[in-house]
């Protein structure tokens, strides 16, 4: 099992006992258990899973980039957890890649702010219709090399 540690968080592999944690539905958690470089974000003091962070296939199909997938449940947003987790994942990524991509809803101001803060550069916008997105808005795509 792969585990990373920050001041407040443990970033660890997903496991069966995480089903029903509220971060994702069980199908998504089963998927996350099978793929590498996806972590449950766990608060050290309480053991509560508050989110997920992972490096996955690039949203634009570039095999040399890994998309940073992130999610924090509502009650734990805007408290610096994602910044803490991102810093640790970038320090310890063991992938032979050229860089990272960031893909988020165009109206998600906190996510757009994090992309900018971590040096991601805007590349293009995917319309919800052309990319068959379930979300009610377009998504923006950024790259960091």
C-alpha cells in the first residue's frame, strides 16, 4: 500500500472498507482501488476520509500528461487541504511523464484558483456538449510542465 503524509493528512490507497465514505459512489471507489496513483485523503487526527486526489489519464488524450483529479467533500473545502495534498503528490509522483493537466468546471472558482496557484496554464475550454459532460457548464483545461 502506498501512503504519503502531510502535516494534517494521510494520502493512502483506497480499500474495501472505504465503500460508503461519501466521497464517491461505490463504483468509483472500486475503480480507484484498481488504478495506481489515486489516494484517499484522510485526516490524521480523526481517520475521516474527506476527499480524493489522483493522477489519471489526460482529459485531452495526451499520453505524456497525467490529469490531476481532485475532490474534497463539502464540509472540508476552503481549509487548505487540497493545496497540502497537491504539494505532496507533486513531490512524490513516480510517473515518467512530461507534465500534468487540470480539468475543471469553468464556474468552479476554487479549482480555477488552485490551478493558477500551482502554475497550470490555460489551454482551452471544452463545451459541455462537445465533450459530453454531465455537468451543466463548460470545463476548462490547463497544463503544467
